[in-house]
C-alpha cells in the first residue's frame, strides 16, 4: 500500500469546525492515510515555543486527531523548527535562553540555535517529549536540522563555544577567520577541515540520540523521522547518513526519511528528471532499501498557479522510482486557511492511489537494479581539494553528474554509496568529481582494472595528482578554461549519429573546462572525438575508450551550468555506441528524457517514466541480455483506471519493442514474463 500523508496547518487561534469538516471530507475523498499536523510553521512561526505555547497547539490538534482516528486515519506531527530555518526578525524567549548560530563571517543569529549548546539540546528534547504525549504515528524533525542554509547566515557554527571545541581538537589557539581560511584552503585537506566536519557530524548524531531517548520514553511506538535537503550540501556538514538515522530511529524502529523532491514550483520536466537524481535518488541510496521513504511534495506558494495538477500528479507517481513507502503532501498553505477544494487535488489523489498501490506491492529496491552504478561518497568533503579556498561551496562534491546524464539518456542506472567494504568486480561504474580521493592507490588500480568505468575530467585529475596517469596511458595533460579562446567545439570524427556525419557538440557554452590529454602512441586507446577551435583546427583528444574498459569524458563541471552541454542526442548516441562495444547494457532508443530502471529483485521488471511533454507510441528497449520471454504485463494508469495489459514482445534486431504507449508525464511498470 502506498501511503498518503497530508501536511496540514491547524491554527489554534482561528480554526473552526467548518475547517475540520473540510479536512475530514478531503481525507476521505483523496484516500489520505495520515495527517501530519504542522506546529509553529512559516507565517505563524513565533520563534522557539515555550512549553505553554506548545500545549496550545497540541490541545487544538487532539480533538481533530480523535475524529481522524475514528475514520481510520492516523496522526503525525511536523514541528516546523529544530534549529530554525532563518531569523525573520525573531528573538529567543529569555526563559528558553540558549545560544545562537554564528557563521563563517562572525555574523550571529538572533533566533537560530547553536547545535553544540547543551541548553538547545535539552530544550529540543523537552519539546519533542512534549509532542510525543500525543502518541503520533510519526514525529518529524524538520530540514532546518543542518549547519547551512540559515538565511542570512553562511555556513555555521563558529560561535565562541564551537571555536573552543575546534581549538581543543587542534591543540592550538586559532582565530575564527584563520580557522575558516585553513578549513577551505586549496591543496591537501587540513586538520581544521577534518575537525570542523567531524564535530558537525557527531553533534547532530548526539542530538538526535538524546531526542530519541526522551521521545520513546513517552511514546515507544512513535517513529522518529527526519526531513532532508540536498545530499551534496549535507556532505559539507559531514553528515553520516547511516549513523544519524540509526541514532534517531531507536531500537525496533525503521529509518524514516523525507527526501527532498526538487520542484517547489513547476519546472521543465526534463530538468526535473536531472535534479531528481541529484537529490531524491541519491538520498534514497544513502539510506538503503529498508528505509521508509516519504518524499516531499510541496507546491510553494501553493495553488495550481505555481504548479499544474498534472505535474503534481507526475511527481507523486514517480516517487515510486525510489522505492517510496508513501509521500508527504504539502499541498495547502501553512497559514491556516485549511483545505481549498478549488485546487481539485482530492480527485487527482484518488485517481493515482490504486495505481500506486499496485505498482508498489513490491517496492523498488535500488540495490537490485541492473545497469550502471554511479558512485557517491558521504565523506567526500573530508578529502576533496578546493580550487581557491574562497567559499564553502568549494567543498561540495560533484558526484551525481553521471546519474543525471545517463538516466536522461535512457540508460538503466542506480546510485551506489561507497562504504568501507565496497569492492567492485565486473561492474559498470560511473565516477565524477573527486570521489577517487577517498580510495587508496591500490584500490583505484583494482577498480579501473576489474571494471568498466566512466570518468570525467576531475576524476582523471585525481589520477594525475596521485601519479597514476599510467593507468590510462596518459603522457601529457593541460586544462583549458571555458571561453578562453582555445576550444570551441567537439567533433565525433569518423562517426555518424542521428544521421549526421562527424557530429559537433559545443565546448563553448554551458560547459566546464577542458582537460586536454595525450596518450602513449602504442597504448590501447581509441579516440572517439576531438576538440577544435573556431577555425576548424584540431586541438586534441576528447572522448576516449582506454584499455577497452575505461571511457574518459575530460571535462569538469561549470559552476552555473554543470554538464548542460552534454545533454544532446549526439552524445547519447556516442555513449550507446561506446558502451555497447564493450559491455551488455540496458537503454532506451528514440525516447529522449525517458527514465528506465531495470529491476531484478523478483524476475525482470522495467520501470519507465516519461519526463517530457512528448508522447511515445511504443517502448523501444535495448536489453542487456537476450530476452527469451515472448510476453509482458504492463501496468499503467488511464484516468482513474488501472490498466493491466498483457502484450506480445517484438524482437527487432538488437531491440525489444513493447507495444504500449508512454504518454507525456506518465509512468508505467512492465513485468517481463
């Protein structure tokens, strides 16, 4: 069963019986399973609440929770503050009296709590024990439980208490400014950076453990749950995903999380497809197959004026692609207006529920996905090298670029976190950013020798820094900045893609810097494309297949545009040809921006989602292995009907045709018999 959890604001001062009746009616019509009541949210936020102020919220929620329970609907609580999202002109009640955050520039918050202050921890544990008296099904910690994105502050915390902790661990006195400078400085990571990340990591684990102990002493059956933000930014605060969630959940409870769904307002669906990989699927990978995930659907600032009902529905349904147990629905405002039936969300939710229930009878497990493994590491901010040492953003890992690109190209992919026991053989791996800095030279050598790998320019630079260039037969290397008058475009000389001979791809716009590489003359290196200037003069190698097992795309990430220039059909065709020449691999043909996940957990199941506004009349699939089956069962939604259709598979050359349409903004499941 796929669970709908509705986040809902009940204003204790202005709530009415009419609003309660509308809430219950909506839940019945929309098939809502759980209501997560906000406490002290957004426009109603009055900074950190006292015990008496908290009771006002709980007293107002209790009778409504009783009415919901009578209809078989459970209640959860969503307090909107832990540290506090931002000051917003508020100050902390003197009776509460804990210290506040200080950022890297020494700016002090007025309302955002310092996570190292024992008074803040005790206060948070007290409030959560108070919330637990309602016996909620789930008790959420908001995503302000972090060290960054606390407007208007930068990265925190660098208060006097924290500076004393950092100095003790460093074994020397140091000013805030000098500590930050050392933390960010280029080159090998410094002890200052290790100290900052380690302290930030552990203090959050200690805090949730204290909260868990207090909550489960009051309500042993309540699941404690955490809302999360961007995994790359969480790396910047040293987040230990398993450690944090295991400390939070307590014995006998699952890991429960709300991964970020990256579209509070409607964006182009093909763009949504990419950031879905960066944030939602990456979070799911870090938490593991057994975690109970309830991704966040938020339509801020609310109503169909910020997001169409169709796009909202597509977000909800594609949450199944991370094995979600259900979804958190932030559909209505947080001011206390209650349910607005003119949005027509109840009808939409009721349409999708039977479909979601059926396709998630066996939830997708990301570890049981066949295809390219995109490697990520929660510890990368400990090891990566900064370029200038001027901004905390230089500590952000760039490890999900392949996930976004290859899944958009229709390859079956999964995201795989590195752990101490990680060992890969005979796999297809995609590595970007500086992830290889987390491995020893021997481990890197084994990885490249025993697997098919895709590497970007940053990954190759790590090899060069380690004097491991010989693994790829590199003899010379030089970086050329984008828009510096050197490279202009890339040409796939000698290849025809989409009917175009020697197709050209920009190296001038919406792209990163170019790492020009030369290889030993007698090496096993096949060059698939070259860089050119505006006068058609060939400058050097670009795409290369090395040792018949390593593909190099020697570009880094543009700070603003990422890998945007790579999203073009010519590159899709090149990757399909290069990878197929060395490995059996699943991908889609003639279906741009369609996501494919091939699951092997119980037979062979395809999950397909069309992240475009185009309709596809059939599914054209290049399978990694010969398909002996002649039929498949397709599960789709048509309006409020779930379609279970048995179709005959058609073998056409190296592809399998599944005669089932895939309309725009839709998802289907195909079970191969």
